[in-house]
């Protein structure tokens, strides 16, 4: 029974489509933008944690300053009370007490300036944390959306792959073992098409001309399995 070499061409077309789908699947998994976004997200989370630690330390400094100012204010009020309530009458002692109150107030002014600087520092860190938190949320949402899109694309590729593999499983049993073995061996050695047409005596794989007497012989015996003497590809004589 004469073998229809169109089946071999169909098998090759399916194999090439399967290869393309496998490559697309691999590229989707390996070069997905999700990986870059996940890397950036990890970096943002690290920054957020660092800013959180820094914020905690600076906030403790702020609370400490506020506490020290409160104690200083109490001390100033206490010394001013002594200064003006008449309990101290000695001029020298009064002068000393006035000097101490003056120094305490100067210290208070300095500490209040420090407090304002520290408040600005804490506020700036709070803003940085809020900005980073917003970015983390944005990246998390974007990754979720991209993962859903990636999943959809992979499902489409997988669907096509299964369809092509199903068609291949139907065609393969119809091809004689000898021809199938030769085809598979060639596919293992060469990339791309291993089954090509012979047109006007020229192999369409390597584009080398075959001897005229060989071409005549091939035309007379189209049912045989012919190989290009130059590139060893399987030739379909038309």
C-alpha cells in the first residue's frame, strides 16, 4: 500500500507547533514580568521594614524629649514659685535663684528647638512609611493582576498544546515504523523542518540541486522514502 507523505508533513507541522507552544510556555514562566515585580516588591518591603525600625527609634527619642521638657517645665515652675512667693528673702540667694531660672528657660528653649527638629524627622519618616506602604499595596495588586493574566495565557497555551498533541497521537499510528523512525532520528539531529519538498530538482531544505538522473528516479518512485544527499532531510517528491 502506497504511503501518503502528506501525513508526514502534517506530523511535522504539529511537532513544530508543539515546539512553539512549549517555547512560549517556557518563556512565560521564565521571563514573566511578575518576577521583576516580585523582586521590586521584596525590595520595597525591606525598605518599609527599615523605615519602620528607624521610625520607632526616632519616635522613642521624641517621647524622651517630650518627657524631659515636661520635667523641665515642672522644675521651672517650682523655682519660679520659690522666686516670687517670698520664701527666699536673701538677696544673694534670690540672685542665684534668678540665674538658675534663666538657665533653665534657656535650656527649655534649646530643647524645644530640638523637639521641633525631632518632630519633623518623625513626620518625614511617617510620610516615607505611608508612601512605601502605598507602593507595596500597588505592587501587590499589580502582581495579582499579572499572575491572573499569566495564568490565563498559560491555560491558553496548555489548551493548544493538548489539542496539537491529541492530533499528533491520531496521526502517528498511521505512519509506518520505518518512516517514523527516520523522521524522529532526523528531528533529533536537526532543528526546524526535516521534511521538505523537492521542487524542480532542488531540495527546499538546503536549496541544493540534485543530479537529474536521481530526480527522474525519485519521480518514478514517489512512494519510496527519499533523502537529500546534501542535507539528509526527507524529500517529498511532487
